[in-house]
C-alpha cells in the first residue's frame, strides 16, 4: 500500500489537452452546436469557459473553433476582413499552437474560418465551416431589456416591434440605417442577429453551401445557420432591404470594384478605397504578377449582382 | 289620439339596450393585492354603443377594474366575456398569452391618465399609432402611414405634428395620440382611465368634445373611469358608483347624479356641486 502515492495514481502531467479545451468542455460545446444546427437561428446557452483572452475579443468563436478543430483542418482567421490585424494574428497563432493545424489566408483552402465582422467575398462551399464572433446575440436586445421577456417573444415568434423600429428609421432618416447586425429571419421562424457583419454580407447567409456557427462568449449563447437555409432580412413589403452601395469604389491596389471596400481618407479630402477582404486581395495581386492561383466565384459578380438572382431588390 | 294611432309595430320596437345582447359581461370580480382588497365582487354589463361611467373616490377600485377589463392583470375570481368574433362565451381570463394579446390588440383600446403608460415616448407619435397595425401584422409602410393619418384625423390631432415625439407634445395632444393609437384598429371596446384628469379645464373640454363626437360617429362602446362627475355627466349614458371595491349604486347618469339614493353618492354629488 505504501507505493500508492498521489504522484503515482495521478494522470501524467500535461500542460494542456489537445486544442486547449478539456474533453468535457469540447463535448458540451459539440452537443450545443448540434442542437443549434437542429434549430436554425435559435440561441442555445452553453457554459462559456475562461479563455486566455479577454471576453469580447472572440472567446465565443474561439471556443467553437477549438471544439471542432482536428489535426487535418486548415484554419483561417479574419478580423474585419483582415488576416493580419492583431486579433486575427493572435487567435490564429493560438489555434495553430494548441491544435498543431495548418493555417492559411486563402478562404478556399480553409476548412474552418473564424471571423469577426466579415464573410469572405469568395463563395464558401459545402463542408466549410464559418465561425462568426458575436458580441450581442440577442436581436431584440435594444427593444426589450428583459431576457425573460425576449425569450418569451422568441417562443411566440412575436417580432412585430422590429418593424416598428424600421418604421421609425424610415420616418426619421428616410432609409434603414442599421449598418451592422441587420436582423434576419432564419428558416422562416427565428429572428437572428447575424453578428456585426455589414449589410453587404447579410445576404451571403441565404441558401449558403457552408455551415455558419455564431457564438458569443460573454453572453454564453451560440446559434447556427445550417447549409441551404432560407435567411431573409426584415423589411417592409413596399420598402426593401438593400446592401451598402459600393458603386464607383475601385480598389486602388487590385483595381477591382463591386466588392466591400475600406475607405482610406486622404489629406486632400478625397478618399481611396481598398478591398476589405485581404485574403482575396492577396490572391488577385498574385494573379496580376502571373503566379498560379485559384480564385473562386464571388458572391457578388463584377457587375455587383448577387449570385442568387432576385434575392436583392434593386 | 291621432298620434298614437300612427304608431305601428315597425316603430314600436323595444329599446336597443333591451333587444341587443351585451358587449361586455363581467361577473363576480375579486382582486386582492396582499391584504388590500381592491375589488370585492363587482358585476358589470355594458351594451354595444353604450358609454358606461365608473365613478368613485381614489382607492375605490376603479382603475383596478379597468386593468382587469384590459386583461393586464388576472383577478383572483371572476369571469369576463366580450361579444367579439371567435371569443363568444369564452372567459377571457382563461386565455393563454397569445390569445390574450390578440384580444387586446384587435378588440380593446385604452387611454391612460398618464401618457407614458400608453405611449412609447421615444418613438414618433405616428410610430405609436403604427405599432397597433404592426402588431396586427401590417407590413406595408404606405398602409401604415395612411392608417395613422386616418386615425389622427379621427382624434383631431394636427397631421403636421404626427412625426413629433410624444414628449415634445402638450398634455392634451398626448391624450389625442393615445386615442388615435387606441382606435387605430377600430376596436369594439374603448377603455378610458381618467383621460382628462391631467389637463386644464379648457383643454379638457376640447378632448371631451373629441371623445363625444367620436362616440357619436362610430358608436363605439366606452367604459370611462373618472372621479370627475362633470366628465361623467358629459359622456356617460349610465353610471356605476364604486366604493371600497364594491358597486354601491348604478343607473342612468341623470338619474344617479340628480337623485342619488345612497348616502355616499349623495355626498359625492354634493361635494362636486
């Protein structure tokens, strides 16, 4: 009996389990994700773990990514369309170090794409998973403060007050002014916040080939848009949803237009524009230099037409 | 003699109040808040097109009664029936929240004494009216605008100010916005909770004029609660006098106010005069 010491009985010391999260955490997250996929747009509560980054920096998306990632995956991390900003670079390095996976900036090569604020311009395909970081998962938050009440409203599909919000915007400003997080109805049932993506990206969720998972670490909620699911922005029958007007904006680096642009103010008061999606821009530049590169079809074509004809009213 | 012989069976009909079924029947209502009994066994019947006044001093249970009739609260006991499509013979207190919401949106309008109870102060006035239509499933912006305009015309609210915020409007105008909101979907029943009590006398008269004209034109059924006998005298056909949660006297307005039978009602009438 004397040799039954704690040191001998205990599991051999390991710094971290694979992909940082312990197996119980990963199992819980995967079960929540399955439930979220089963009920499109429904916010599933989960036990959001402490992560080595602060709440609000992508802990929700990071936990989903870490619970799904395996040695064969290729990971891309986007922050505001950019692969190289501090948040994206840190998350990508963390995921690669913890899971030993390959990383990429090419949206077509990636199997898992964790993103903040943007969906890539190139069409994602079946089998790819897009993980969006969400600060406020509750689309009814600003019209109803009580969480108990908003859950009741979701249960009753009582979303009428959202249209009152639209009415107010039209009366006061003459157009819909919600820029990011434009609320959508998923699968003709649940009202959902698509996360702080611009209106430009909202239609990309409709009948998409890829799986979209949205996760809010601080609010401890995750939800999903399964592949090939109807997603419609809320609008009036006579005043329609529209995306940001990108007409006349040409990327000064790559020369393309009809994509989502970053505006770069110049000292003389004018503006330059550059592609927000830097992974896509890098591939365009490569092609310009004559290097071999595969560029996929984009959601919006060179004339600015959305790939689901008739989805957007013009 | 001549006059009597010209009366035939077509003109000699029983009064409407007798021949038509009541719109509203509330039976045996009890409501307690802790140790306080707000309503102790109230029965009320209101006929279509009638204006029923509820008078009584503060704390007599008038407003509690109106909250029950507006389905805002459930009573401890009692039944409540409205003669509206799909809900005949259904005790409205037994409805689930979905159907309760439907009854409140389509069939009951309410004007509160304090506008902030009935209006969203940081939404435009027309938005407040449009809310009713949106709740009822309207999704056309143009339809909402024209319905809001029609409703504001009926409540005699200046259209030039329909997109102002209620908190920028005077008290009388706020009451008119509440009224426009209440009647936007042409409900069968309109509940008025001290609608003019916060207003000065001249504005009060104007709002009462509007209410009276509206009632005359649309024949809407109204239950009005007030401690002001002048308001009741102007609007109501029939009066219910409440005290300590009970109805102590009921009858035609003129009859009750001119010849009160109960000592308390006499006191009330004399206090006014």
